[in-house]
């Protein structure tokens, strides 16, 4: 008997061992889960932190080399082992930067004798031009041939003439070219020059492929540009050969290049309050102009469509130091640039990041020339015969607090906005990596999903736990819980392929169902209560849902059948066009309504299960005591049961919200993945999780895009942590408040 009583009390040695093992196992599992979460947190930080690292410019190499003439431009090749120098006397010289021959002249070419002007294209094009005393122009391009001899890589510099000829006549009158602008791409080029008598002459080249066996050729068209003032401060042409920018005094002239029909389409006053424009600098892609003024200000201008007209707008002004800007050095393929100040300060800027990203007074005096390498990892300064090469660590200049969380005025946009557009077909693309649209989309999807899920899940949990018969509960509860086992990829597939077309076709009917469903529930309840008592008592308690289910089916069928007639009657046969034309409400087939329905269906089991367990676990003596004191079942439910179960109910809601925030496959397949900021339920969205799933496989490891995606994962991680923390705090508060019941 003693052994039996000990066994019943749970004091047997075997049970104590099992209890200890279970306790240690649960404790160890919890510790490992916490350690895993902490490791994930710090790994995300490890990947993210480099995008916020400061720019570093450190001296790398110095040498001396003397030239008898003055430099017109100095650049680096992509491998950073050769520099090439164009002089004002028309010479092109290649200089080795590789140790131990650093400073040695490799080769020299005389491109033009005694030129009168010099022009360089965008840095990435690496095309240059000299204008001559007799109106001739030479367009040339330094090239580098890489060969391998054994295991040694050798770089051989050379000069080419990309237009197929060493020189061509720009001015038929043979006058000196005093100013010059050039741009060249694979199949088109443009050269614009100002002659000594202030005429502006342009020549556009189009590449024509020859027949098989023939050499391809360039077709040229030359013309004058009329209407420009005699005195021009600076010229710049865009690589598409369509636009010329000419600066004169306070005005910037925007010229459409169209042969003899070229016209001035815009004249813009680009002066500042206390300064006069002095220099033009094209950024990568030539969509933006940097204008340097005499008051030490630099402003960015680009064209955008305003009121149906292309307009040049001042997008932003850069805050520089008090020392005047001597030279701007744009990067090859990014929208960043370095500024050299008169006091030797070197600053770095990026157009979508407010303020400077680097500033240091590292130069003893203003250099004769400053250039940056094609990969933006080297900086070369030249002071007389002193050449200094710097190593630049500036891997993620486009990332900053403003570019991630504030409105930015991007090139071509009519106004500042939050934009996520991480990739493009063009290498000159301006990355738009604002996390605001995808965070907004995450919250929007979660809100509409919870709008569908919470009423149905809680109502179902309350009825199942409090009113439903135990026999039916044993069937309904496991059935709802099995819904959670459905793969979300299946739900997303059905939502995008099957549900979205149905919603589009029966949009009025879906709207009627949403409105009529709660009204129908209320009317059925009122009608049931008005029936004679002997009729109502014929149906056992807890089985009332059997009467409601046919009504739900009939309501849905009736609304869908009436949908075409209502659409014809109220919306002229097309509700989508009516909403767009009359109310300005856009419609996408894969929209938030579809996501709300599908994701609500996925979240309902989570909320239902936890809430039903919390309500069913309310001690029976509380319910019995309330009923014994004369309270009705409804009063007992609202004032005793729900209050006692409120910690569990709130936890259920927060668990469902966390599930909705982190959902991937449904929003990936059913939203259209459009990163827009609009609460319109009929338009799409893009969430953090969907963005990570779509773009992570295609991004370059270690790039800014790659690290921002990890930042998105970190934000999602923080969101989940915050929701769970709030849920636990509120649950504990509610538990303490109603623990006395």
C-alpha cells in the first residue's frame, strides 16, 4: 500500500528522475534558443555595421616626376597601376604607378600641337578632345591592353581614335576653338565647340554598321546653334546627344540638339543670393548637374516633368566649409563627388545623403589636379612634380539615415519621396533604398490581415470555448488547428492564381459580403431569439452553429450572384474603372484585399487556438458563481470570463500579429510587390520579408544592396521582438489585475 500511495503521489524514484530530466531538457532548450537569438542579432549587426562606417582616406604612395608643360587632366586606369596625363600643349603621357617603377614614363603621344581648348567627357567614358587653331578637333581615348607573360600581368597603354579618324573639321571657317564639350557612347557621339568669333558649332555622329566584309563607319551632321549669348562660362553635353547645357552669367541655357532644328527649350536663373555660377560638372549618367557658385555653394540640378513640361529644378544645395571650392571630382559610376577647398580641406558628398560623408584638412596646399580612380578606391593629387596617391575606403556612400528613413528628391522625380528601387538595367542608376515603403507595406499587410482575422478568430474561440457543446468542440477545435498546418506557399499560390481573379470579377459582391456578413449574423441572432421557446429548445445547446452555416453559404452565394447586377446598376458596368475615374482610387488585381483574406485565413488558427485555450481554461467555479448570482450567460462572458482570459486573448492577438508581420510567401505571391505608400486596400504593397526573399538571391554579396537587405531583416527582427515584448508586458499586467477573480 505504501508503494502504491507513493506512486499515486508521484514520489517514485523513476518519476523524480524523469521530472528532473524533463526540467533540465526544457531549461537547456530555452537557453539554446536565447543563445541562438542573440547570435542572430549580433550576426545581423556584423553584416549591417559596414554601411555606417566612416570614409577613410589614407596616404599610400608618393613620388616625384617633372613635366615641362601644365596639365589639362590626369586620370587613373581601372587597375590603378597607370596614370595618364593630358597636357595643355597637346601631349598624352602614361606614367607607371607600380612599384618599384612608380613615376616612370611608359610612353608619350603628341595628340595635337598647340591646342586652343580641351574637353573631357563623363569620367566613365574616358573620352577626351582637343580643339585646334584652325577649327579642327581631335577626339581620342586612352586604352589599356592586359596580357599575361607566365604568371606576370602586364598592362600596355595605347591611344585610339573612337570616331575612326585622327581629326575632323568642326568649324568650316577655320577659326580657333576656344571652348569645347564632348561625349561619346558606343553608337553615337556629340562635339560642341565655341569659335573665336563666339559662334557655337555642333557635330553629331551616328555609328553605322557596314555590310559583311565592309568596315563600319560614322555618319556626321554639323550645324550651328543660334540664340546663345556671346560669352559662355561653361559647356556640357549629355551622352545621349540630345541636350547641351551652356552657362552664361546667372543663366543656364538648356538646348535641345536636333540638327538644324536645335532650339533653346529652357533658360533658368541658377544664381544664388550672394553668388554667381562659375562651373558646371556632370554627375554619373549626366542626369544631374552640379553648379559651383562664387559664394562657395554647390547645388544639384536636374530635369523633371512638372505640369506636363520638362523643367530644370534645384533639387538640393550642399553644405560646404567656409573655404572656397577649387575643384569638384565626380565619381565614375556613383552619384558622389569629392570637393577640394582652398585651405586644403578634402570633402566627400553623396547626393542622397544630407551633409558631408567625409571632411579632413589633409592637403598642405591646393593641388594642381585631383582625380579619383574608376573603382573609387584611389585618389591622386598632383602638386607640381609631387604626385601623391591615397587609398580610399568609401564602399557604401549612398547609405545614410536620410536615404533610409527620410524623403529624398531623386533624379527625374517631381518631388521628394520615399522610394525603394534597388536595381536597374543601367549602370548609372541612382539606388533608391528607402526602407519606409517596405516597412509601411509590412504594417499595412499586417493591419488588414488582422482586420479579417481578429473578429473571426476571437468570435470563433469564444463560441467554441463557452457556448459550443463538448461533442462538437472535439470536432471543431482540431479542424481549425489543422488549418495552421497548411503551407503558406499553397495559400499564397491560391490567393494569387485563384482568389485574386475572383475578387476582381466579383468586386461588388465581395464588398457586399464584408458589409452584410456581420449584419446577417446579428439578424439571425435576433430572429432566433424571437422564435417561440418550444422551437428553440428543440435544438440542443451548443449546436446553434448548424443553423448559421447554411445562412453563411446562402449569403455568399447571393452576394456573388448579385454582383454583376449591382456593378451594372451603380458602377456603369465596371467598378474598377469607376473607382479610378470618379474617385481616383487605383486597383491592382493582386492587392491588399486579397492579402488580407489569405493571410487572415493563415493567422486565424494561431489566434483561435491560444484564445480558445485561455477562455476554456477559466475556472468553472467563476462561471458557476456568476450564474448563481443571477447574471446571464452574456453578462458572465463579458464581465467574468473574458476579463479572466484577457491575458491569454491579448497574447493570442500579438502572436497573430507577429505571424502576420513575418509572413513571406502569401505577400510574395499575392501582392504584386509594389513598394508604394497608400492605405488603399485595392492596391498592392511590398513587405520586408518579401523584399528579402525576392532580392537576396540576386544581390552582390557585400554590396550596399546586400547589407541593406540584412538591415531590413534586422528591422523585422526588432519588430517581432517589440511585439512579443509588448505582448508579454501587457499579459503580465492583465494577469496581475485580474488574478483576484
